[in-house]
């Protein structure tokens, strides 16, 4: 659908959290995965502070081991679990000022693993040497309630306050976009 705020096509995932209100890219019934790689992953989204939402990146490393980064609201602290894959739940700080505002988030999974996890948790010490070439995006999944404008992958570290034309959005109703640098969320926790 077309967003009234930005005048562009978006994907709306709405409803209660649950298996029926999600979007998985690619649909794993028909594909083994995306197999994209890059250093930086950008998500342009709009969330609402009275609604739960989450989105996740699933990466393959070391010949088919999986690590999932699950960004959630509401969530108070970083949570790590391991079943058949590492599941890292990362809180998103969504205060009233950011509710209903388009946000560009930048995420560097290798930097997060090597600087945040490997130095703090023993289980991740073996991943100290992970690189963008060995950490490959398998899938991206979004759960309601959230609007997504785009997902971008790049080896270039773009300034999220001044993104390239393809990632930039002018607002229609004079509501500003709020750049949100992921490392700020993580370091404040």
C-alpha cells in the first residue's frame, strides 16, 4: 500500500503478534535462503509504541550454523538462548517521541558479535574472527505491528542522518524521520 506520510509504497504488517501476521523473505518452503552478504544492514520502519512488534535477521556462518538477531519491542534487556541456533533478542527503545515516525536503523552483525558478544559471553568467543564474507544473510522476517519501507544491504557505512537517495524519504505531512543508530540502543543497555 501507499503510505500517507511519505507517499511511497510500504509493507504493512498489522494485527496481533502471531504466526499469521508475519512476512518471511524468502519463503523457505520454496527457497533455501537469500544468501546475501554485506557489512551493514539497514531497515527503514515505522512502529507504534502501543503495539508489539519484532523483526529478525537470520544469518548462516561456519558451514550452516545459524544465528538470529531478533529486534523486539517491548523488551527490557538483551536475551541470548541457544537451541539449534543462537537466538539473540535485542531490545528496541521506542519512546513516545519515536512512535509513528519513520526510522532508519543501521546494524552491523559482525561488529555486534565481535565487540559486544564475544567479549562478554564465552559461547561467542569462537566467533571473534567472523567477517561479512563468512556471515551470510539467510532470511529476514517481520512480525506485526509495523510498517516497512525497505531493507538495504551494503558494504558502505552510510551516514543515517544523510542516507543515499535510494534510502532517503521526504515526509509528506511534515513529520520528520528519526535516524536511529543501532549501536546507540545496544550501548545504552
